[in-house]
């Protein structure tokens, strides 16, 4: 994702959760890109509900057993939770349902969940959360480490794209 896309996605210094998921899945589990593409047409809250298995129906058209070892739910659930916590927007489920219903009634688009720039400590917490969630969902430790590293790398890349293009372009121009 280029820096212009990062800015358009969620404002200065923010990257959409779904963009992080898409990029990480493309890197570490390209076989799941159809799943991510299928989630593109729904809002973030619905995607989280389906991926976490909190819905009443089968979340994605197949059983939870198949979802358990997938990369997509691990990445989406952790990055979404981090975005909510860092932004300080964690609300109780009743408030969230009321907001969601009001948006539907007023035909307003659902809020896009974005991840603000994270500190090194927060990035370490994200890595730990991915490892923990992956273990709970039956992902092997080696694969979980690859996933966690890819998530952190993607989040760092988003910050560098936001901060770096002007300074790196200037350095390249002066070297030429």
C-alpha cells in the first residue's frame, strides 16, 4: 500500500484494520485471500462478529472447526482489538448495537476501524496478542510467530510510509 492510500484509508497516521489484514494474509496465507475478499463487502463490526463466532449462524458458510486454524480471524481480531483499545473507543456491546442500528436507520456507512501509530511497547503487545490468539485457535507455534512478525512488520511499514516518503525521496535525490 502506498503512502497516499494509507492517508486516504484513515487519515494521517492511520491505517485501516482491513488493509493490515489483507496485506498480512496475502503474505503469509495467500490461499485465504478469497476469504478476505469475501469480507470486504461487510463492515468491520460484522466481520469481527463473524470471525469470532459470536453470530447465531455459521460465521462464513462453513463450520467453526475450519475457521479455527485460519490466519484471517487471528489477524483481524487482534488488530481490531488493538485499534479499539489504543483509540480508546472500546464501548459496551449495547452501546455498539445502538450506534449500529442508528447508522442503518439513517443509512450512514459504518465506521471504518483504523490503527493509529503504535509505540514499540504497543507493537510488542500486538505480537504477544497474535501469538496468544493463534495458539488458542490451534495455529502451530512456528506459524504463529511468522504471522505475528508479519502483523508487526505491516504496522511498522504503515508508520514508515506515513513518515518516510518525503525524507527518503530527498535523500535519493541528493545522492543522484
